[in-house]
């Protein structure tokens, strides 16, 4: 961030303070219009997204893929130990949900790097969405990795204990094929805005979530304007699944739904 601003200052002959305040004004404006560009789908759009996910993965009734990613930052002055993630880096987390076209439909940023994905979910409004049938009509759902709890509106893969059946392996394959959309979305986001990929050099941690959301808004605007990057080059390495098993206590409705879909899926490449 600081290096980029310094380059801008030298190239255009402006002071660092002027460049900084320009970024702040643009960031604030983008966050203000975020509800116009990062929106939860409704009605016909839900069916369109579901059809796109099924066409690419064979997995039915998916309206979004959810995951979290870490944005590396310098060690904060206050409580730096809270920001250390499992890779030993200081970071701020972004939880996002995207559609089949890698467009964000929900973003939540600001949790420190040490917080587990499942807790980030509980702290976000998506946790309330999961129990709102109006957000998930016609038996639709999100797909997420094993870091998340199984729910009738958030389906996770079967835990591979070495004894999965052919159908369970097939379910995991189809599930992964749908879930890859969010990894692509994060990859595109970080390739467009390189400070999110390397180090977001901002010292004020209170402003970092706003900056991240502003980047997410611009990502969606780029997609709406068909300004796409080669997807195969930007798939983010998925490193969010850790040893904490959040699926030890399965709710019956989530288990039943997962098993039902497992039996109905067409056998693909396993």
C-alpha cells in the first residue's frame, strides 16, 4: 500500500498525504455503494445461479460458494498476537460468498487472523441467513469446505476417513467442482489488487476492512463490465481447512439432505 502510494506520488507529483486522502475518499465512496453491487440473489436470479452451478459441477440447488481468505498485514501495534494466523502471518480475514461466475454476493471482512472460519461464520450475518427460509427458497443451499458446520443450507463434504463409498467420493468430487468458484473469485480479486495478495501495508487496522470491501466492489464491477482475467491462472490455493473438526455434531436435517443428494448425483469422475 505505502509503496504503491509512493510510486503514485512520484509519478504525478502529489504529496503522500494528498494521495492517502484520495484513496480514503474513493474507498469510502465504494463502500457506500457496496449494497448496489454485492447483493444476495432473489427470485429468477436464484434459479439462474443454481442452473449455472449445476451445469459446471452436477451439484444441484447451489446458490453460492463460501470460503474465507487471509489478507496479510504488518504486525499491528496493539495485540499483534491476535492477528497471527495458522501460517504464522499477521492477517485480517475476508469471508465471502460468490455465484458461479465468481461474482461476490456477500462479503464480510475484519476478523483477526487467529479466528477460525467457523467462528467467522457465526459472527457474520450469514449465520442468521442460514435459518431464514426466504434466503434459501426451494431447498437451495451454499457449499463450503470442511471448516464449516454442516447445515441444511450449507453443505460440506464427507470427511475422508479412508472408507468412503463410491457415491460419497462422487459427492465430494461434485461438491468440490462447485466450491472451486470461490477459490477462483479470491484468485481474481488478489490478482487485480496485488496488495491483497502480498502485503496490505496499512497500519490502521480499523480502516483495513473498508479497503478490502472496496476491492470486492471493484471486482464485481470488473465482472459486470466483462473485464475478466484468465481463471486458470488465478485459482487460490485452498489453505483454510485445519485440524479443528466442526462437523462432529451433525444436525439431522443437514445429514439427511447431504445423504439424499449423494444418492441422487450422477456418478462422475471419482
